[in-house]
């Protein structure tokens, strides 16, 4: 039985909606994207969402909008995908990495040492779908001593008057913290709809605008739509309406708008996300948990607590008493049984480009220790109960008991 890691969920409902879009005469940003933005805003219970063509583009757009550039610092966790750091580097700023806690989330305790007068933003990552501790993060940036350090250098930064919390929620659509969904938990949240994520539009992302007053969500929405489309005062859809040809360009914008073809997929998936997609993923998580919990070879991931509910994005199984090399051997053995597993993630300081920038894995022991013994198991809508049983059987057969060593 061949079991892939994370194929997308594509059925007739999605195909029909994509075909309807192709036949509609409008394929790029237009009515379907606008509707998807509204549905996402309703889903997260916030006022405004702007869709873009990837989470990476969305994160970078926000950093540019906030005026982050050379000489600035942005705090990120060391345990994340390269996108979180790359967007900071693309702006000319410096990513300052902090280690993670045992939930694999940015360790809030370490922020005090990481901030300087150059810190402009923090990008926490809801790794594998578990939301960060947003109350503590928001309390931290609002502390008088932390606010005093903040040195605004443009009107937007002055208006906020503190460090921006820009959440990388690429994994956590639908996750909850204290009864609120991601998107509504901090200043700005960015989702990814890449092909391997819980909800996919092939490629895509969304920027959830939730900044405090005096920021105005409608104005921000308007600005971000323009900024994601070359700074042009009218989008292509508006411009094609008869007699509406004239436009202006008031700022040098980016080009990262979502297409209606992508939005068509997103609309179908979002409509059934809470009823079908998340419950199925939770069922698979629970099956893995029950199968491996209590066996001394394994340590379980945290995906539900009194305050948090995960989006069940990636099931991270940890192997006890296991080195990085032994973990790699286990993955190889599992692959020989045609079960695809994965590792989420290789901490950034282990990657060549980040080593070259001077980051050292020794500074992030928790990130390394969790990475070294982690295996991500397949979780996706179309994974059958029979396949889940097969994954469990194969993993149990391939993991040695090293506890006596
Ligand atoms: C996938 C991912 C991204 C990037 O998403 P794209 O939509 O592919 O740009 C960012 N951060 C994390 C943690 C991710 O896993």
C-alpha cells in the first residue's frame, strides 16, 4: 500500500468551480477573490482580509507596508520554514532568531533578551497548527519598558507606537486560542494556501487585518489591495468596466494578487472546512495519538490544551532516545514500506544560507533537539482509516526501542 505524504484534496466540487471560473470570462482577481476574502473574514471573525498569491508575498508585503528595511530587526523562531526569515532579509532587515519551547513555539521568555531599539516586528509561527501564546506576546509588546525601546521611523510605526506582531499562520487556519480563531488573535496574520497546506488554492495566501484603533480596517484593506497590484488605483476588473479606463499609480507597489481560479478552489474548501476537513484531520491525529501514546519509544505532540486547539496540520511524532542519524535511518526504513514521512522542520541555522549569515545551531538547543528526533506522519483528508492503520503498523515495526542504551 503506497501512502503519499500530503496530496491535495481535489474532487468534482473543486473541478466544477474552477471550470465555471474559466468559462466566466474572468480569471484573475475579481468577484471570486472578493467573495473568498469576505468568507475568510467571516470565518476568522474579523473585518478585513486581503488575498494574495502566497503567504511569503503576504508577509513581505506587510513588512514593506510597515516600512521595515535596512538597520531594522525582526524576531522570528529558529524552528520554522525559510519563508519566515527570507521575507525579512528581502526587506533588507535582520532576522533575529530565538529558540522554541517544548510546544515548538517561539519561547516568549527569550524575547526580553532578543529585543533592541531596532526591533520593529515579531513574527511568531503557529508551527504545525498550534497557535502561539498570543496573550503573552501581546502583553510583552505592550509593556511600558518594551514600548519605550521602540523607535518609530515613519507615520505608520508612530501610529502603532510599538512592535508589530505579524503572525505566520501558514499552518494554522481554523486553529483556536482561548475560543478565538487565528486571524483574530493579533495585529496581522498571514495564512498560506500552498498545495500542502490544510486548505489549498494551489498557491495562495491571505492577510488578515486586525490592527487596533486608530487603524481603520476598510482603509487598510483598500491600501493593501492597491499595494498588492502595482500601486494602481483600480484593479483590472474595475478598469474593464465600460468607461472606467483611467487609473493612477500613487506608490510603487508589488504584484502578488490572487487569481479568481485560485479563489474558486478556496471558496469550495472553506465552505466545508469546519464540517469536513478539520474533523477528518482531528480523527487521524487522535488515531495516531492513541496508537503511539504510552509506548516508551515515542513522545507525543501537543495539539489540544485547555487554551488551544490545533488546526491538525502536521502530526509530529518524536522518537525517544534517538539521535538525528538514527531518526534518518528510521525514515529510510519506513520509506522502504512505501509510507512517505517527513521532518518539520530543519531549523534554519542548520541550512547553508543561514550558516553563511552567521547563525549557529548551538544557540538553539531546543530547536535542534526536537528536530533531531522528529518524524511527521501523513495527515490529509483522503487518507483512509485503513491507510492510517498501515502507517501505524509500519512506524511501530521500524522504530527500535533504544531506552536501554
Ligand atoms: C508554507 C509556509 C510558508 C510559506 O507559504 P507560501 O504560501 O508557500 O508562501 C511560510 N511559513 C511557513 C511556516 C510555512 O510552512
